[in-house]
């Protein structure tokens, strides 16, 4: 091949090499740019977007008002102690009952037959015991006259002791089955009112199983107990004997006087509250077990409370906290004390002020120092439900 041809081939090869290098360089630059872009997108998405609200100022009340759950002074679920069928129920929900009053009667034919058989066994055991006693006395008399050996006499005495034990066992079995037969009549354990009835005539009742359910529930409502959780900030001001006012939604404008009877004397670390019990007389029956009520305690220092929606709270092992937005755009988890729960809003008595910027609906993974992105529409003031 001529020299111009070789030169042309070299130029073509050189051009192809330069083009390949350019293609590879373009791919590397593009891939690097894409990696940088993906890193930027991933970093941006890792920062949570949040809305910020301002706590609303509390109304400032003279008493600490907290939610309370009413309970009967005594409550007893009535179970069947023996299996059988419901022959008759004698009371219904809302009926007043006295202690020992029969609530229902069961038919238990198997237990009745077992009792009849046990009584027959007892009669047999008593007859055998009587015969063994007579034989032992005779052999003892003959032993005194050297008519029988001492070994034979001891055997008769041993047989008498065995018969006596068998008779006692048979008598105990009769007593047990007699008690089970007595359980076919379900009775009220104390004076009260029937709050539930879950049985019908002919229903099969099985005793001693996990699936058993109470046939009746009897509640003593002459007094009502209310369980209230008091925030730690007010624990020192509540004491036994304090008068507490109860308010119920079904009696607007009316209050029921109650007395604080006991305190748990321990603060629950998960909620920062102490459980207390108040009792109120219920002679007219206006207070019903299971009702929701609000208990007002005459304590001071309630006026500084602020309100937030429940969605702003973070409840966990470290107690109740809120996420506050710092000036540097990072989150800070701050413990707070709940004064009362109003349903649509929660009053905070300590740990927060109206100047704080609170993150609403914070992510569960949010920690102190995390960077957050505030949405443009945030910054409104929380409205407390009154």
C-alpha cells in the first residue's frame, strides 16, 4: 500500500479514537451529574416538610378541670358455678336487687344424678363402716378370752379405720355435689342494680371454661367513684378530704359535690400524672357508671395554660412531648404537662408558651436537632375548643 494510503488510515484511526474518548468522557460527565443530582434529591427528601402552629392562650380558670371516668362503688359479674340450662331468669336490666336475691334458676340434671349416686355411695359406705365396727368389737372381745389371735384382731380394727375413711370421703362428695346443686340458683352478692343480662331461657351454661361470660352484672351505685389523673404540677395541691365538683354533659349547668378519698402516691412516668379517686353520694341515681365527667379541683396556677390540637402531641416512653421549631430551623423535643383534655384541644400547663412555634403532626422519627422544612402555609394559631 502507498504512503498516502497509510497516512489516511492513520488519520481515520486517530479520529475514531478521539470520538471514542469523547463519547466515554461525555458518559462519565453525564453519570457524575446524575449522581450529584440524585444525591441532592435524596438529601432534600430526607428533610421532612412540616407545618408550624402557635399555641393559643388559655382562658385561665380558678379550678383545674380534668376528665374523669365514673365507676360503680362495687361491681360484680355473676357467673354460673355449675353447668346446665337456664330454666328461668327473674330480673332484668335496671331492676333493683337485694343481697341474696335469686337472679336466675338453672337446670343441672347431670349434677342432680351425680348427687343421687353420691348419696347411694354414702349409704353403702356407712353400712360397711357399721359392719366393720361390729366385727372389730366382737374380735376385741374374743381377744380378751384368747379365742382369736392379736393379728386377726388388728386386721379387723384396720378394716374399721378404712371403712371410716371411706365413709368420710363419701360424705364429703355428697357435700360438694350438694353445694354445686345450690349454685343452680344465682344470687345477688349485695344490694344494687342489674346493669347487664346476657342469658335467655333454655340457654346452655358451661362453667369453668375460658369462653364463659357473666349471666348478669350487678352494680352498687349508692356511691359513685371517679378516677382522675392529676398532672404532676398540681399533685402537691390535691389531698384527701378535698371537695371536688363533678360536671356531666347530660346535666348542663349542674355540679355534683364529691370528696377526694385516696391518691396512688406515685406519678406515672409515661403520662406525668398521679391517679386519684373521688367519691360522690348517688342517692337519687343521677350518676351512672361508665359516664364521662369533668372533675374540677380548687388549685392555683391554672391560668398560664395554653392549648394545642392533640395532633401536636408526641406520647411515648419519655412521656408527653411536643416538637418546637428553633430559630436555626431545627426541631427540639420538649416535655410538657397536660392540664386537661378538651377533646378537640389539649391544655398545656407547663413546658410551652404562646411565643413558641410548634410542629403539628410531627413524624414519629423526629429527634432533637433534626433539620425540617416549614411549609409556606404554616404558622397559624391553634384554636382551642371551649
